[in-house]
C-alpha cells in the first residue's frame, strides 16, 4: 500500500481519486511515498528515504526544495493551468480596481454608517474624490504568455483594450491559444514604453527576480498601472516606492502583499486570492492526483519541474523506473547489468531534463534485489523502482 502525506488541506475531489485499498492518506504519516501540498514551506523538512514524489496542487513551487528532491530522485509535480481561470478573473477585476478608485470609494462608504438621512448627500458630495478612468481603448501589456497570461490577454481584448504581449519562451500550446489581435512586442522595454497597464505573469527565477526595477520604471508612461499576479519578488519594492512618489506608477495591484507594500500609497494589496476558489482548488487537486497516480503506478511523468516528461506504453509485465544524473554512458551500463542477468529489454525510454534524466525500461522478468543493488551501484543513479504491471 502506498502512503500519502498531506501538508495542507487538499480538496476532497482530488484525494478521492486514490483508491483506499491501495493508498493510505494522512497528515501524520512518517515514511510517505508521496507528499501533497499547496503553500506549506518544505525547505526545512528532512526528506524521508521512502519519498518518491512531491505534488504541488498549484503552479508555484518556490516552497519546495527542488534541487534536494532532484538529488534524491524525488519527482516534483505541479499543476500548471489548473487554476488559470481563477487567476485570470482576479486579474481582470484588478484592471478595474486599478482604473476606478473602487477600493477607496468602498472604504469611504463604510465611514458613512450611522449618518442616517445624510448618507445620499454625502455620497454625492464626495464621489468626485474617487473618479477614475475606463479601460476600453487603453493598452495592456502582458509580460509572460503562459496559460494565465494568454487568458488575460484574450479577455482584455474582449473588454475593448489594445493588447501587447511579450514572452521569449512562449510554448506552441500557448501560441495556439493566443488571439491574433494580440500584438507582439520586440522586447520587454518596448512593451513597457507603450502600455497604459502592465500585467505580470512571469515565473519567479534568478533571471526575473527584481526584473521591474528603476530602469524599467523610467521607461514607463507616466501614470502607468501595474498588476502583479506572478510573485512579489519580480518587482523591486524600493524602486516601486520611488516610482509611485514620482507619479510614474499611478496604481500597483498585487496578490503578494508584504509589510513594505502595505505602507505604500496607491498600492492595492490582495491577500493571495488568485487561486482561492472552490473550482480552482478542486481542479488542482484532481490534476495532481492523476499525475501522481500515473507516476506511482506506471512511471509516467507529466508536469514535473525537475525531471522530464516520460510516457511508455506497456510492453511487458515488469518495469524499471530509474532516476539518474544526466551523465554519459549510463544507458549501456543498465543494459549490461540486465543482460548478465538474462533479462531482456522489451522496450525502453530515456529522457533528460537539465542535469537529470529518467529511464523507463520494460523487462522480460522481475529484477531481483541483486540487480537493483547493481543498478544503484552505477555512478549517477539516484533512485530505482520496480513496477509490477500485471493486470
């Protein structure tokens, strides 16, 4: 029986995908085969030797020690796109929040409690203080055209906006989904210079950390409005504060508040609600459950952030799944060990991603403990599993 440890509350729809006669699920399991989480920070956790996979019910994985998992042959999965519609809807709402002084207007209205018959007159007298502009006819620049960025761009077109997009690494799938009406920016500087609104949907990496800084602010139109639904670290807070004080940034809407931002004028801080819908949580849980079951039971990998996608149609009853460092001549060593044990290879798949690789090998008979030990003896091998695929 496989053991699954949950580090956050996971939607029941997802957990129901694990048959109770094959999987044990709980929060107190000490030697899990699988860990499922959402926002729990794993960096200080000791990874148990039993661990095969980590499943993030969401897209961001900066709360998971990716390199430590890779070194131990632990496959880390996420669910890109499962919560995309929820984030897109909040981004569109934020376009309106940035344009019309809705948040301040609502806060003002709350101060009128108890004013009785004077409320209508006070509303009329003060509404001019919360006037804004319309988004129709304005230009939105979308940085990052993954699933969410594409949906935001397409929806903004439907609202009558001009849309510019920039993503040097756009996937074929995203390109197919992007409206032809979205204009292609030659670079992020060109996008920034021509946008009234800028919506950020790039992943947080060493390359993108602090990407929106003083240099970028200096290129923006005066009165630009920025939406950040990527990660807080993409925008340099110190430079943002200066840009707001200089009137370069008229409004900054972020789903990633911190103490600095909460003390800045013209910042609308949303408490990380992008994926906080019942639908999104259910979609993420169901998607991660399917991916984890596929990997545990067949070795299939889809949507891993540290190991390559792998899928091999079954051609025998027994399957080896080997996670290893991406080093030369390792496949021949696998074949040699199996050949010496009179085990034939029916089918084999080798895929690599960066410094690591996965080998899925269908074999004619079940490998013994001696064979497994020999495979572990190969330099670069970090995890060996034997799967019995008999129906």
